[in-house]
């Protein structure tokens, strides 16, 4: 197979998105020939190679068609889109799929104990961030003029150093803010990882593999939450039990030999099955409950 028919996918070299990205690709069936400390990983069994780079470089690599695809945070993509727009360039990378990892939010935080009366309270204040374009757009939408202090990192210590009155940074658990005595007051952007592709048309072979990859990603994401649940139940309790089964459209109902008043129910639940659900099912009369992980799913 010639080189041009192999897809090139940019993945973060070392950071929060690296492991979940490689895990997703492995679940899609990709075996990579080289470790992640090398710049390129060669797909052994699929015509797809992985380029390991800094996450900030991924939008450019895809925009400039060096890579066909990229896995990167929506926050990085949207900041890049606005940065390009500010230079009069239209971002042309296309978002193919939202992914179920890398969740975080870009939020405004202020020193603990200060009162917050809404976005207008930021007027005339200094806000430190590494996302000047997203913050600028947010403030403009709210008609607020503030002083954006662009930093390259360690944003959370800016208020303590007297460099800013507020910050705008990524938050996931909130523990970094808490450790720095800051309080989250306003979300600017909800973010998660996304799969983007080049604006340039791909040949038939590559296009076909992009489609297959998307289908596999869809399957992987569905399976992650899905469970196969089996239980026995009195026939009379069927309506209640069907109501309690989380996210299952049409369960299979099987008669139980020697128990005319009972049935076995098998269902794929497209949501996680929590202990509370099992306890509810048991209260409704279910017994012999078994919850199994789903390995693969293809609609
Ligand atoms: O070296 P490179 O440039 O590739 O990596 P990086 O340091 O720029 O990025 P990295 O690995 O920190 O994050 C990569 C992507 O992960 C981000 O662009 C987001 O899309 C996503 N992500 C998800 C996060 C977080 N959660 C997150 N919590 N990125 C950063 N953080 C930081 C945040 O900036 C803050 O310092 O973690 C701290 C807050 O975390 P909590 O849990 O204390 O709230
Ligand atoms: Zn980065």
C-alpha cells in the first residue's frame, strides 16, 4: 500500500489526552508499532499512522493538511479558530465527532469570599488567561470591557501575585482553584476532546477508512456506557421492571421452564447500571440479577 493511502492522525504526545486517545484507538482495533515516546506510531494492522505532537500544534497540522485527522480538546480548537479569524484566516478544519473524554470547562474564577454580581462585575478588571480569544469573545458577547492579561501558564497564581483580579482557566475537578483560594463563578466554554479532519478532500481509500474509524468510534463510545443485564422476574412485574431498566429499548423476554408465572429478561442498557437501579429492580420482584460488560456493538 503506498504512503498516500495511509491516514495520518495527530495525537497529543504527552498530556491528559494521550492515554484516553491511545485507548480509543486500541479499542478501534489499531495496533501501533512504536511506543508513544517516539514521534510516529505506525499502524501495524490498519492504514493509519499516529503523529505524536503538542496539543497546541494539532489544529495547525490538520488545517495545513500535514495530518488528515487530529484528536484534540474543543478548547484548543475554538481558541485557534478565533486566533486565525483575528488574522483574517478562516479555520477550515472540520469537527467529525465529539468524544467522551477530556471533559473540562473554561471558567472564570475570582478570589474566594468576594461577592459576584454577574459578568458585568468584570468591567474594568484584569483577567489572567491562556485563552485570550475565547475570553475576549465571551466578554464582547456580554458587552463587558475588561483587561485581558495573556499568560502562558500558571494562571491560577496570578491574583495572588497581584497580576490579575480574576482568572479564566480550564477546570475539571475544581481542586486547583480550591488550592489557590479561587471560586468558579462563570462557565465560558464546556469542553471535551474532538476528532477533527483536514479540509482537503481525501482519496477513496482514506475516505473509506475515515468512515470505518468513525463507525468504530461510535461503537466504542456506546459500549463504554452499555451493560448487558439478565434477571428473572414475575410476569406481573414486567411493566414496572421494563420501566426501571435504564436506556433499554426492547428487552428479550424468555419463559422459564417450570415457572409459568416467571420470565427471564435480557436487555442491553445503554447507560451505566448503578447499584440503586439493581436495588430498585429487586424491590420490584426481580431475582438472579446479572450485569455484564458489553465488548463490542455494531448497529
Ligand atoms: O504539552 P502540551 O501542550 O501537549 O499539553 P498541555 O499542558 O497544553 O495540555 P494538558 O495535557 O494539560 O491538557 C490537554 C487537554 O486536556 C486540554 O486542552 C483540555 O482539552 C483537556 N483537559 C481536561 C484539561 C483539564 N481537563 C484540566 N483540568 N486541561 C488542563 N487542565 C488543567 C487546568 O489548566 C488547571 O491547571 O488542570 C488544572 C485544573 O484541574 P482541576 O482538576 O484541579 O480542576
Ligand atoms: Zn498545550
